[in-house]
C-alpha cells in the first residue's frame, strides 16, 4: 500500500483506468482523475497502485441514536429511533457547511470509532432502532461501507436511510439506492451560481437525483433546503424551486426549510429569521405542495403535518417530540380517510427528542 494511504482501506467500486495512466473515480459528477497516491476532492477515495480504495471503511466519527425527525424525515416511521453514523470527507465544498468538523476533516483526524457492518446492524437491533441512517457526512463518499451495512441491516429487518446532498453519478446512484429505504436530499438552492460559487458543484446533477428517486425507485424521500439570508431565500427563487418540485416530483414530496446559523466560511451572515421560514413555507404551499415544514426553529405549526384534504392535524410536533396522532391504522386521516403519503405504522414510536451517544465494542 502507498505510504501516504496508511490506515483502513477497502477496494472501491465505480472507477476506470484512463489511457494516460490515471484512474477516474466514477462515484460522483466530479470524476476525479488520480495518479498513484492521490486522493479525490472528498479525501477519502484514493488511488493505491492500480486500484481505487475507500480509506474510511469500517471507521466512524461516532455513533448516536437520534429521533428520525432529526434527519429530517417526517413521513417515515414517525417517532422511532434511528441509529446514526458517518465517517469523514465530502464531495462538495459548501462554504456554509453546518457539519464542517466532520465533512471537511481528514479521516485520521476524526475517525475514532471502528465497527464492521454486522456489528452496526446488531447494535441497532439491540437498541430497538427501526432504521440506520448514513449521515453527518455524505454517504456518497463512503458508499461501499454504507451498502455493506445496509445489507446487514436488512437481514435483521432494519431499514436504511441516506442523508445526502444527492451529488452522485448515475451508475453509482443506482447501486446505492437499491439498498436504501428512505432518503433526505439537500436541495441547497435553485440556482447554478449558488452551487458553483458556494458548493463547488452543479444544480442539474442534484435535480437528476431527485427525478431518479421519484420515477425510478421506491425509496421514500424528502427534501431539505437550508435558507441563507440574501443567498437563496428570495421570493423569486423559492417560487421557481417549489414550482419545479410540484411539476417534476408532485405535490406529496415533503419539503423542509431549515434555518442557517453562521458556520465554517460564512460566519459573517446572520441567522435565518423565523419569518423567512414562514414566508418560504407559504410560497411552497401556494405552489401546490401539500407537506411543507420549518426546521431549526421552534414552530409547532410549521413542524406539524396536516391533512391536505380536510386540514386536520395529523401529526403534531414540538421540536422532535410528537404531540398528536391523527392517522388510522392504514395511514389515512382519521377525519376524512384521505391516504397520507409516507411509511407509517398503526402506532407512532415514542422515542421523543432523546439523543443517545453509543460506543460500539465487540
């Protein structure tokens, strides 16, 4: 192994050799082209000799049991606990990253916990988690580890959740989502300028992922947009974005607007006012979207689910705590029997807002 790649490593998939002797990683639209010993922009996918390797396989920045609503997923097994973990690295360069200490870290800086996929699955089962979330940093960059863990989880009846920016190439995307049951995709803005200047990526590739999820998979997915004052929160951009969602994905895809706080390289911008989230929610509902939520603020109205037919409150939420349940055993509104899109059980979970850090040992 190359001396610069010491540590955990695992054969990576989705790459090919180029005529000039370099190796191209085909996991994301960045298509990094590497000489021996070089790493991709994500830092965790690297060339070792004539192969591509994942340097973070089996190593995590930490494990925690969270409420599923924190991912955020409001229509996927509400109230249940989700076993959550990430690794290090990211394939975008967002200047406003809210998890920069993980996503921007070199793996040797943050990966203190080790766990094989089967150990994670057993731990999730022992802790009575209904799902495992690949989160904190984007699972796109550790897809082999995530997929192997997802396979182990499904063998125990545990579902799998991806929390991702959706910046993934088609072939890798198809393999990855074949193992996922739900996803929350960050739609960071609705302008190419924002993606290019603040994220180092392209909007069209993320839109392709959303269309793929809707029309070519059975994965339940929701969308989150972090609203940054003066950057992606204008009425015009929000109207254009929500009109696209309605037209291309339909009215039933839940959309979360969350509040920005100053972080990473954008500490000179103020926190998002709660009024901005309320305005965005109104614009989205006016565009025809049925399930629009506010996040990172205390807003019981914006955090709750309402029947699009009769207006009854179906799921009340105070932060991550469920306060009301208006669905019948078939996932329909108890008042008017309208079916509600999502993955529901006869009764909600009772995990509440607890956060439980976990250390794994064999």
